[in-house]
C-alpha cells in the first residue's frame, strides 16, 4: 500500500517506521528542517523499547511534493491539532479520488477540517493508545505497546476502513474497527481535558495534582461539562467511569509521576498547545448549544495566557 505520513514527528515516525517495516511503500512528509535533513542523511534512528535501529526511509518537505504526484492509497495525519489545516493544504497533490485519510490527532472537531479537503466517504477518524517521543532531530523513542481504533465517518467508507485496520494489524499496530469512534474520540478528549490543562497551569505532575483537596471537585466539573456538550452531539459519556479512570492515573507507581503532554509541549518545549481542540472545543461548542462551560472556558483562557507569557511558538 502507498502510505503517506503527514507529519513525521514522534507519532508519525512510529507509524511510518512500523508500516514501512511491514513492506508498505511509505513516505514521510515534514517541514522541521533539522529533522528532515537528519533522516535524509542518516536515516530514522529509533530506540524501540531499548533497542536502537536505523532505517533509511524516504522523507520530503511539503514543497517537494510535485503537483503531478501519484495519489496515496492512505494518508495518516500526524501533525499537532493547530497544524492540521496547513498540512492538508500542502498534501493536496497526494489526495486522489480514492485516497483514504486517517486522522489520529488528539482533540475534537478534526472531521470538520478534514471535510474541507477530503470527501466524507474517504475520512477515517481514530484514536491511538500508542505513544512516542522525540529524542532530537532524526531520533525517536518508541516505548511500550498500543492499539489504534478507527472508523469511517460515512457508511460508504466501511469496507476501506476495515482494509486499513487489516494493514495496521499486519504492521503490528493493533488496528481495531470501532463501532462508535465518536464516543472514543470524546472520551479520550475528556480524559485529556481533565489533566492536561490543570497540570500545565499548576506546573504539577498527575500525582501532585491528584493529592490536592481541590482535584476531585475540579475534575468532576470538567467531566460534567464535556458530558453535557457531548450529549448535544448524541455521544453519551459515563461520568463515573471517566472520573474513576482519571483517579487511577494519580498512582505514582503507574503514570502518576508523568507530566501530561500539554505540559511537555508548553512548559518543557515552549510550544503552542492543543487546548483549542480539547477544553477550548467544548467551550466553543457549549456556547453554540447554550450549555454553560465555565471551567473549560477559563482553562482555555489561562493556557492561552500562559502561552503568551512564555512566548510559545
Ligand atoms: P510532533 O510535534 O512530534 O509531530 C508533528 C510533526 O508534524 C512535526 O515534526 C512537525 O514538524 C510536522 N508538521 C506540522 N505541520 C506541518 C506542515 N504544515 N508541514 C509539514 N510538517 C508539519 O507531535 P506528536 O507527538 O507526534 O503528536 C501528533 C498528534 O498525535 C497530536 O495530536 C498528539 O496529541 C497526538 N498523540 C500523540 C501521542 C504521543 O505520544 N506523542 C500519543 C497519542 C496521540
């Protein structure tokens, strides 16, 4: 299968590498100069569960995509949420009538952005539990295991979605065909919406937040706002189950000592965050539906203020 990875940072490198090793014709697209040059010169260096490997893979800058390029069979979007539209613009020449586009970005509302470039029948939405990190240009750290859950957003896309699930399985990426991916996307966004912004504003890891007397009331309020807005889109979240799941993450023997990805983006790497697609999306949708979302709105404003204070890019 001819597969394009649109955004070959941490996650794009993982998926690209695993699909390439399974025998697919994979190309990576990225615009981070040092990273692209390192991969062009030395290949992609990956620390996979402690084992280092180097793989020579084709990687291109967006402006190297020729207007007469052969369309891809599958494009996997792996930019940050704020970069999605820009990337879709760049990859237009690779979008054919039959090109399936799988979006695995965290956050809400990406199907609306995709629909401006891709026919509904070719859009696949998904979430993934795989993780990945960057060690530096051309170097990624791929630890642990995971799964990819995906579904077509239009009934016509089901056959192709199942084909993609099989390809992901073949590459060891543990693809699963979802019967309700909208629920999974909302649930993941809700979990992210509780810990990401709060830990970032408080400059705390998950355990530190969890040990405060304020944590549970704040998390309950955020979850209740996500639930009320999701219900307007016919997605029924289970508040008790989500709260229980989040409370389990406080355990310092589990992931409690970790800082959520938004903290890493903003505090560690001085990068703009995905807040507008998590709590920000709920605040925006809440306004449209007439559902009050004071916690999500304030958290979004505070993260934007912090981005400005830190001059994040
Ligand atoms: P990343 O920043 O490491 O990778 C994004 C890459 O896209 C960068 O290398 C960037 O240069 C490139 N890019 C962005 N816009 C571009 C454009 N217009 N043209 C060319 N290249 C462009 O991010 P990531 O950690 O891989 O995360 C990607 C998505 O996956 C996010 O939505 C994130 O929330 C989600 N996610 C990440 C993880 C994780 O463990 N890292 C896990 C699950 C989900």
